[in-house]
C-alpha cells in the first residue's frame, strides 16, 4: 500500500467526501507529508489516480474556486497551497481521529474476538471495517455493516437459509427451525431483528442518524452468533 493510501485511511469516510474536501486533504498530504511548497494541478491528478478515485472532470475550475471565493487554497508559483487556518483544521481533524483510535485500542472493541479467528475472509474484512466505523463513531456505516455480517453469517449455516431472500425472513426461518443453533442463540436471533431494523433505517431514511446506543443494543447477540457459527 502506498504512503498516500495509508495516510488516507486515517479518514474513515474520505471516499464519500465532496471533491472539494478531498482536494484540500490531498493538498495537506502534499504539503505536510511530502514537504511540497505548492501542488500544481497535474500533481492533484496524480494523487487522485494513486488513491483510485476518479478526479473531478472540472478539477481546474474547482482549484480556481478554492483559491478564490472558496477561501481554502492560495495560488502561487504555478501551484496551490493551503491557507493556514485550513491546514490547522485538518491537523486537528487528524489528531481527533488518532485520539479516538488510540482510546479504542485500549479496549476490547465490539468487533474484536481475542483468541478467535474466522474462516470466512469476507467476514474478517467486514469486521475490520465495522471496527473502524465504531472507533471513529460513524454509527450509520456501522449499522449497515452489522446487518451485512449477520446475513452472511446466517447464510453460512445452511443452503436453505442462503436461498431465503431478506434478513427478516432468514431470521424468522432460523427461529422457527432451531435445530442448527443452541437455545441461547435462538433467543439472540430474536433480538437481532433489531439489527435488521437498524440497517433498514440507515439504508432507506437518509435523514435519520444512528447513535452509539442504536448499535450497542444489538452487539451482545451479534457477538454470540459469530462466536457459535464462524469461529474456528
């Protein structure tokens, strides 16, 4: 992984940011991490290519705007540099993310399973993303990931479950046909219907924002399910 991609990973939702916000953060990387006095338009294009994000079709106009009415950049010596207050704001943003991640690393997070591993590589990847979202308090993303992990976990139990469409119907089938699970897990599956609701709310109601409690309420049965079904 390139130095730039490792740096970008500090921002949990960088790829979802508006292009103008991506531009100023790439300018920060160029100036602070790569010690470039200014960043010309061609370098911005190369930075977008490196992180696998399509550069804005109107990149030149955006840079002109950010150096003018947008008041985020300064144009000089054939390139662009960040205004001092913008550079400071991004530095504080990075320090905040670093502090959240440092505090989370001292705990056993909701999405870590010490001493256990999971055969399903996709689940391992999704858990890593959920852990990052939880640590950085991106609760909507976390709610969607929990829903996806639950559905994939149930699909691994029985081909019949995988053939059922929709998490609600999968959960109803498992509760009505408990032979594959322990009694405690069956009770947990009933509670996991809340995770289905959380995921649906986020997916279909963009105006609703989840909070930590919305995610935490489904974590205990979620962890029990993964431990019983997927851990080797």
